[in-house]
C-alpha cells in the first residue's frame, strides 16, 4: 500500500479533529475512534492514517492503519477500530498519526472496563446450632466488576453425609442482578428437627465459585433418669421418698421438670432441675401416704424425654366390723347391750376407736356421741366389743341423745374403716308384754310366718299406731303389710320400707316422712332397692316385684297417691297378682 498519492499535499495542510471517541468501553466491544480530516490544500490527496494504542505511554501497540483519500472540497470522516481480542482490561492512551509524520495529530484516553466479576464470602455466624433450632447459612455476594451483571447463588447441605449434594439437599437458589461494586447478602434456613446431632457439610456455590463449611448440630438438653428407687413397703401416714438420678445427656445446658405421678389417684409431684451438659444429679420426691388406700400403688416418674415406673405397697391396719348384736325392740328404762366382732384384716398392727352411734336426727346417718372403746389388734386378730347403755326418758343421765322418742332408730358400731348397722324400735316400758307389740325379750310377736296388722307393724317400727303416722308412711306400711309373711328370722322392727332402704343403703335424698318418689331414682338404684326389699319377704318367685308406684306409672302414667280410690284398689290387686 503506497504511503502517499502522487499529488503531494503537506501534512501540515491537513487538520485532524476527533469527532467521537469513548472514554470507556466493555472488554467485548471494539475501540472505535471517529475522526474528521480537513484538507486545506487545493488538491485531493491520499494519506495513511494510523490509530495507535499504548498501555504505558511508550509502546505503540496495538495499531490500526487505513489509507484515506482526503478531498480538498469537503472534510473527510474516517473511523478507526481496534478489535476486542486485541484489548485487555485497563487504562489506555491512544493517538492518531497521519502520513509520514511522527507527530501525533490527535490523542485521548480510554478505559477498558473490568467485566462483572463475582466474589463469594461465607458469613455464617451460627455454624453450631442446637437440634430443633433453625440454622442460618449466609453468604455475601459482591460484584467487583465495573458494570452490572447477573449471578445465581445456591445453598445445599449434605444431610445424608455421603459427600455429595443432591437436588433434594438443595435449600434454595436465588438470582441477583448487581451493579459494579454492589453486594447482596443471601440466606438459607436449615431445619434441624430431623437431623441427628453430628457435623454436616454445606456448600454455597455460584456459576464460577464454590465455598464449603461445616454445620455442627448439637443434642439439645435431654434429661434421662436412672436408678429410680422407692420403699417396697410403707406404713400409711408416713412419707415415702422416691429417689432418682437425673442426667443431662445433651450438648448444652438446660432445665426440665421431673414429675412423679400416681397411676391410681392421679396425684402429681413436680420438681424443676437445671443441669449443665453431661451433668448428673440425684433428687428425692416425698410421697404423702396419709390419704392412700391400703395396697400396691404404681408411680411413674419422668421428664420430657424419659420415664420409669416403680411400685410400693401401702400397709395399714383395717378394722372390719361384723356380727352386730343388739335389741330389735328397746323398752325405756332397760339396759341395752350392743356388741360386734372387730377384726384387723390389714397387714400391720393398729389401734382404733370403736364407736357406738345412733341416728338421733332421722337422717339415717347414726351420729357419734362419745361412747367408744380403743382397740389394738395385730394382723388377723379379732375381738368382741361390747357396750351396755341404759336408756331413759329423762335427762337424768349423761347420755347425749336422751330422752329418746318412741320411734325406730338406726344404730351401729363403727371403726375408722367399716361399720355394721341395723334398726331398733324404742317403746314405752308399759308396752312390754303387750300382745302384738312386743315381748319382754325385746322381740316382736309377729314372726315365723304370722301376719301382723297395720297397727302392729307401725307400733313395732315407730312406737305409734297406724292412724298416727303420715299418709306417706301409711302407704309404705300398707305395702309392707301386703307383702307378708316376712322372711324367716325377720321381725316387723327389722323389715324396712323402700324409702328406708333407699336412704340408708343408697343415699337417696329424702327425709323421713317426706313424699318418697321411688320411680324418681336411677333405674339401677331402683333395681337394688327392690332386690333388698323383696328379700325381706317369703315368696316363691325370684322375679323382681314392681312397687305400687311402678305399677301405677306403667298403667296410668302417674303415682299411686294421685290415683282415685278405685284405681288404687286395682293397683293393689295387680300388686298381689305378682305373687301368684
């Protein structure tokens, strides 16, 4: 290529101006410099135009050269370019030379920018975490390039510890667009609930950089119990100490509650315990036995993570009362003798106060009045306890319940654990020996299959004549009267109405003399009361006998007392038909 055309134009007649040149370019762009050359001469000429680039101001490389025809009539524009592969990141000085001249006609500076370059830094602060707590893995992503770029960051934990990271072990993946010099914190959460305490490798990766770290999952405070002991036998009323060793087998300190629970009474005893990692302590819990029944009791003792059971037997005396003996009929002025067998069926020797009680307020619950005797018995031992009490109609003695009314009383002998009770009828002394009301030995004349009149039954039970009692009591006496004869060995005094059985045996809430609604009882209680009532009479049928009220309700839908006289007569006939 010729350096100049045949027409000579002095180079000083050419004016070169930079029209456009970049101050900075990306490394994937060519460097383009646009020039305008003005020919001040009179002839068109061809000149060599060179673009030279220097990184240090000395070496002129690389270089781009063009042969340019410059017209004398109008300015000539020319663009010179250097390819991207000839350029490196950095600061460059460029110059333009025309023709053979060594002087630089146009100069300038250009910066080849640093491309987006991402630096990854693991900034995780909690590489040690207690299992059950969420761990955070953090990374700082910085673009140290000169302009914006896009980068993806991925987090993964090698949960199966096989040295590889599967898709299932990837926690999350995020893509960020960052300007030059900009940083972004990215976080991934690790749920440690299902991780066995151990060390786990994790990885943080971008498209061109990877960093790894270790996540240490610790065992939380875990309280185990061992060597649990309790006394095999304890006397009721004493405190039984249950001891146990508690160890924190976790990797961190903690606090837990040790709870001892009775499987029978649902009583709980709780103690809080705080232990350092791998620390052990021995603790004792006192069990109160005052309100515990005699026998074996099971207890479970546990923490949030462990549980053991233990058994202990509560020993105590237990005084049974049986074979109660006393008068069926008591005549005022006589001395009454009450006696019963008391047996210690417990497993330790005990002492109890045996009391004579009598129901002085008509609630079917005999009250204590200070007549008692202390009895000491070894296990299996028995004794006969006997009381002699004189009953009067005046306050001449210290007997608290005197004077007694002429009526029936429930009485009994009581221990702390059991009782035996029955009823007796109190009559005036002049009634002794009267036919139909009693004999000198205190037994009724109505027995062994004989039928008693309404007056005889009422006298024996309440010391009153039939016409003197309430209509409610009359109705129940009539039913007792209709059911005769009494069972062998029973007297009129001992036979109880349904109301008396319901109150005395099954706690029915009805006062003596009040209207008694038998069908208002629960059906199971009705069955039990009727069974006890039926057993007092001689009958060939073992079937349950329906009462007047039951028959009335079944037949007419109301109680016996609300029926007309004719319907009541019909019910009584139906009642008697049950025994045929």
